[in-house]
C-alpha cells in the first residue's frame, strides 16, 4: 500500500507551494514575491466563498471560536480562516509545510493561528478540509474523517471536500502502483500492488460517497448540503454540514 504521508513529505520538501496548487507560478524556480501574494490571495478568495455558502445554506450567524484546517499545507486557508474564527489550528503531516506556514504566520503577526502535526482535542466548532482527502488512501481517510467529525462540538460546522469519481483519462499514474490486475470487461481489480512504489508521486483517490455520508450521519451531523465540483475530469463533492445538539 502506498504511503501517502511519505509522498506528501517528499513533495513538500521540494515544492511546498506547487504541491498545494499546481500552477507553474508556484514552482520554487518561479516563485516571486508577487506569486507568493497571489498564492495566499487564492486562500482568501476560497474562504470568503466558503463562509458565504455556510451562512447562506446552513448557519446564518456562523461565528466560529475554534477552527481546524485539516491538511493545512503552508497555511493558505488557515491564515484566511483566521479572519473569521477566534482561533485556527492548522494540521499537516509535513514538517516542511508546517515550517513554511509558521514563517508566514509570524510575518503576518497572526497571533490567533497555530500549527501542529496531530489531531487536536475535541471541542472545535469548525473543521475544514479542501484538496486534501483526495491524496489519502480511502481506507485510511474514512477513519480520519470520522475522528475529525467526532471531535466537532454541537452546532459545529464541517466543510469537507472529497473526490468521488473520474473520467478514464484521469487514471493517470494510479495504474503505476499496480503490478497485477484483472479486467472482466466492466471492472478492474488489483491482484497485487507494486512492491516498492516510487516515493514522492501525488495520487488521486476516489471515495464511496454512501460510506462518507454514513460517517457524517453517524457522527451526528444532520443538516447536510452538497456541492459538485469538476476538477478537469476529477469529480468531487464539498459537503457542508452542521452537527446536531443531541441524538
């Protein structure tokens, strides 16, 4: 099984910004101060749109006290979320990403943001993740999603983005991880994965949305709104949901 944490750490060590947003301007070789400002401006725009959606669809007076940005990378969304939440905790497995995020936090003097590598204690009232779970193997991602939702406080909001299906042209490098497979005319099944996959390759994984929705409901989130997103043939859903006060 591919170690996606090792992949992410390898990618972040070489291209921490391009690894988050794959635009040539964000490659280290092309990274100017203007490109850096543009990079973080995309986070401001994304969070503004997300907050407008949350307030229009789920909770008109949403004013989070403690927000979690799962898979925060270099802090693109965490620092934008800090304009709306009393405190933001960014979480990422990559020490390089966390170091870059902390440098940006200090440069901005953002005292209401912190970064860490492990999940926080329960009790936060907003958990957000965007362009993250798609790079985590679902058999692990389902458990992470359940843990994040379980820690959400009553009336808290979750905004989670997951990929669900794709066009055949977007199988891409995922097939490189398969050594032996079967094909019966309708379905491809892995017989044996590659024994030693190359570390540092970014993969995209599809989640079973029935299972995902069951995790939301089991965790007590009762009011759900889904938005379909098409990332050049990778079809995804953003789920915005609120946790109920009781069973």
